[in-house]
């Protein structure tokens, strides 16, 4: 019997955006609620976070109306987790809304794919100013901090950070994008994150509008995600879909029980 984890989405809130920013080549003029998330896995290995969320300072710098957003500290508090007790953080990719530390999670080891790290440190993402917009303005400093502390775990393919939790690189949205598959009481639960920005990407078979690597790779990632969750939306969390707020119960402010 595999270890069963409880899976939670922690959401600071969201904003209204055009569907064309989510579905590639979708005509403009039709809006949706784009939610922000980080995820919490609760199980035998202790609390595990998937991604880090971001500070209000950074959100403001990126043009987000942060006054209406909950802080990540408040979300962890609502979920009963002290950030200092988190020792494992699985980074799906390194875009600013998923990786921003600024001193947060001081005792955690961060798991990231080598392809993702190298893209942002020695590939196009290291120099091209348009691509760099996807990073936090503290990226270099945050990375240096966890690297020099020995808290960076670099992966070369699928990995099992804890019994019942698997990482699988899929690429597409970002070069080293990885999805998280968690053994839950519902069966394998897939945190697809931005490999599948919204449920509609899968329903309508439309790649995410943001695809730094390759549209074909995005579509392969979507096919793999569908296979991993058996096409069951109750075992699937996309990266920015406000539909998560209504599909799953809110058990504390901003804390959604997914499985
Ligand atoms: Zn994102």
C-alpha cells in the first residue's frame, strides 16, 4: 500500500486576464480568472511544498494588484505549517510566480531539473532581456543563497523525492518544467502546474500561450498529464485556473483540499 498524501492548493488570490494569455492563438476578448497557487503535500515525509509563491513586493514590481492577495505566510499559517519546518520544496520551474525566496523557507532543500537551471543560468534565459521577464528580480541572489548553503538538489530526469511523490520532467512551458505526481487516497494526483495552465487547455487541446521551449513539447506534456491522471480532472491541478476554487473545498482561507 503506497503512502497516501493529502494534497492542498494554497491560493493568494488571482486576477482577471484574457483567455488569449492562457490558450495559444485564442482570439482576444473573452476573460477568465487567473489564480496564483503554491501546493502543500502532507504525508509521512512531513510537509512538502510545490513551488514557493512570491512576495507582495515582487508581485507589485510585476504589476499585480497585491492589496487583494493573501501572503504566502498567511496561507501556510492557515494550513498549520511553519515555514521553518519545511525541508523539501519541489520546484516545477523557475518563473517568478513559482520561485521567489527573499529569505523564505530557510531550512528547505529545493529540487529542480538541470535543464531548467541551465536555461536560466547559461542558456538564452541567462541573457535575453525579453525572456528574463519571467524571472524574479531576486533570482540570482536567491539561487546563490541556496547553492552556497548546499540546499539545491539538481535533477537529471525523473526522481522520487519521498515515497509516494514522483517528479517527471515534461518541458514545453519552460525548458526544464516538471510535473509532480502524488499518491493520494484518490489515486495518483497530478500537479501539472503551467505544463497545463488551465483545465481548458486539456479539454480543448490547446497548448499554453506561454511556451518558452516548444509547442510540440507542450502537447506531448499534455498527453502525458492526461495519461497520468487518467483524464480525471478531480486528480489534476493546473497552474493558474480559478476553477480550482470551485471544484475543490476551501478548508481554511485560501486553502483548497484537492485530495
Ligand atoms: Zn505560473
